[in-house]
C-alpha cells in the first residue's frame, strides 16, 4: 500500500510539475521578496501570478533563505517553485491555500546520503548511479523516499529506497 501510494505521488507530482501548461511564471529573489514577473505578457498571466498564495511565498522565504532566482508556476491544485541550490535541483509544491504538499530533489551520486549509497552499492556494486530523486510528501511524515537510477553495460534499473528498504521499481535493457 505504502509503495503504491509513493509511486502514485511520484507520477502525479512529476506530471503536474513537468507538464504544467501555465502561461506565466514568477522569478524572485526571496531574500528581498521583491518579485519580478517574467516569461509571459499574455492576457490573464498577471492575475495568475498575483494568485500565488502569500502563505506559500512566506513559507518558502522562511524555509529557503539562501535561494535566489527561483521560478514559481501555477499548477493544478496549487503552485510549485523550482530552484537550484548547491547543485541540487528542487521542486516544492504547495496547495491552493499555500500549505506545503511535497518536495522533490534531484541530484547526482556525490550528493547522496552515505547510508543510502551504501544500501545501493552493497548490492549493485557494478552499476553506476546516474541520478537520485529524493521525494517527501505530507503523507511520508519526514521520511524521504529515494528513487535512484542505476546503469551498467546492459541494464538500467530504477530503485526505490524508503526507510532502509530497497526494491527494484523498474528495469530496462539498454539499447546497443
């Protein structure tokens, strides 16, 4: 049940964030909270930008004080903000009231927690780690789920690691 929930959250968040058809975005410097509108001058885009919840903006500014140049988007059911900090790409989602819903962090092997890397490498020592997604939602209560893409000469594997347990989520054969 927990694995199905996490898988559906991953797919839902990725599709919401990746395929959002919003016509506007907002780029800001959260340290000053002086927001600049950019990337759209289409009719209605100003209203979409102004509709971003002040609670979400405040939550973000309080939590991520060192972020500069983040990009806000309106998505179905709320808002998302994307930014990169210390070579970690992050997407945070808020609901329409501005409450935090989820976060996804994308990074390379060098940024992985050592215990998570050890779990993977002790079983898949001949594979290289391509990337990691660290996913947290309201339902996970502070326990992240890691989706890790591995590859060797002939295979690609997607692993899920949650609470110290690892499972193969998807497997593919590499094309020659």
